[in-house]
């Protein structure tokens, strides 16, 4: 017969820690597209490895094309402001995700070592 599976406090701490850490990684993955510093590093790598072509623009070139797609000067300014605001919001969200990773790792360690 099957025994019922009962989880103790330590196991639940590790499960919740892993869940928090995975959620933090998901947040970091989603906000990375708004981070201009990451786009600059990706662009430099793309140029350095010779992957940049006219059909394959770098991340910074793509952001600049998006800004220049504005119909007027005001539209371009709004897109540029949105890009800058997105960059700083991504930095804040990335910092929060790092704190969540630390908390998740702490829960996992506490669940493993605390007996």
C-alpha cells in the first residue's frame, strides 16, 4: 500500500525557498529586456563576435530604431522617456529579485541545516 507522504517544516522551508528563488529568476529574465546596460553588453558582444549585420541589428540599435519610429519629435521624446523609465524600473525590479534570491537561498539552507 502507499504510505501517505507527510512533509515536515524543513521540507516546506526548502520548497518555499526554491519557489521564491525560481520566481526571482523569472523576474530577472522578464526585466532584462528593459535594462540598457545589459543591451549595451549584448551589443558589444554581438559586434565583437562579428554577428552584427544590417539584417541583424544589435540590441541598442533596435532600441534606437524603436525611438526613431515616433511620428513627431514629441512622440520620439515619449518613447525615449519610456525607455529610460523602463531602464530604471528594471534596475529596481532586478534589485528586488536579487533580495528574493537571497531569501530563497536562506530558506533552502535553513530547511536543510536546521534540524
